[in-house]
């Protein structure tokens, strides 16, 4: 999870600066974005540890995370989450997600 946060933070700074945001605004947006990202990833990790997974809840979280990642410029990971969202009932997909979050 820490790798996702660090990677997204690095991408977000340049991405948001390219839109003309000032450093102060970028830092504020990244701080809030990381907090929201951590919250969503933590929820997702908790669901994955449960014996019976709530696929609807998992897909809602994945959808939210995908949008947040796109807004922060981490398009590659957002696309990965999109692919995972499309097949969360597949055990290989769930294992891929667990690996991403570890």
C-alpha cells in the first residue's frame, strides 16, 4: 500500500502542476488525495481479508479509487483497478489485488 501512495504522490505533483496549480494548491490536493486513497485502500484490504467477500462493496471502492487515481494522474494503476473491477469474482484477480495491496 505504501508503494501505491508514494508512486501516486510522485506522479500527482507533476500532473497537477501541468494543469497550472500553484505548489501550495498541489500540496493540499495531494495531502487530501493521499488520505482518501489510504482510506479506500484500507477498506479494500479489510474486505479482502474477510472469508466472504462483498463484491458489490469491493467494486464500489475500486470504482472510487479508480476515479481518484485518474484525478491524481496515476492512470496506469487506475487502469489496473478498472480491469480488476471488471472481474472481482475471479480468484486470480482477487489474488492480484491482494498482491497490489501488500
